[in-house]
C-alpha cells in the first residue's frame, strides 16, 4: 500500500525548507530553532505551517533575495502557529507569513 506523507513533521534542529515540506505542518521540538526559507527550490504554490510546542519557540531566517510580507515578524512564540505561502506570478514573488 502507498503511505501518504505525514501531516506532522517534527523538526529537532535548524532546518531549511524544501519542496517536500509543501502542504506539511512542521512541529518544532527543540528550543531556539532557525527555519530557513531558501531562495530557490520551492514551487510557485508552496505553502506550509510551522507550529511550536511548549517551551520551543523558533525563528525564521531568509536566504539572500527572499522577499517576505511578515507584519508580525519572523519569530514564533511557543504554542503558536504560522502559515507560510508563496505568492508568485508575473508581478510578485514573495512569501506571505501570517499567524
């Protein structure tokens, strides 16, 4: 039988997003993790959630050239969830980050 991808993916060390994370929920399991949005390798429709567990806040870092719209900043407090979605067309190429 074919096993579908995991809905939840534990993150235990600093991590760079990849296309395999598209549609996934990443769950931080260590304190102070840094999750990097790379400048290439993510599809035009990329989206994922990052959720933090008790005592495990994290932050998002941007590779050179990555443009974001993140009015609430790039830190994720414990027990919080952020969505990351890529808006890419002829006019825009930016990642929208929202609680």
